[in-house]
C-alpha cells in the first residue's frame, strides 16, 4: 500500500518506505505502565506520515533505514495521522 492511500481507522496495513526523521525518545505512562516512545516519519514516493515507535522499535530503527511494516493500524492524534505497529505487527529493515 502507498502512504497516500492510508486513512484514519485502517487496520492490518502493510507499507514500505524510508525513515526520513526520528524524534527524541520520551517516557509516557500507559495502561501497561511507563513506556518509551518516539515519533518518526516514514515516506515513500506518494507521501509521508508520522510513525509511532515503541520500546525496542526505537533502538532498532534509524533515520535513512528502508523498512517494511506489516500489521499496522492508523490513529489520529492531535490532528495528525499516526501509523502504529502493535506487538502482533512488525517493522523490519529491508535492502
């Protein structure tokens, strides 16, 4: 799927792109306790969107990495769409 085709509420999304930005890590309180989170931006030839990275995803992904994301879902937060990868999904680097 292309990033330009992604809409709020979509589930089980698969997309490939390049991490063009990776923000600073911060700690937030969730219903599961305190967790590390960082915002990133993924882009392809159709556009770009924000990506939420949690815990180990933060350590494994860097700016410039080409990635394939599977099993993701989309949520709106503060008027921006965010791609989220749950535990059942995956972000993996590709060549």
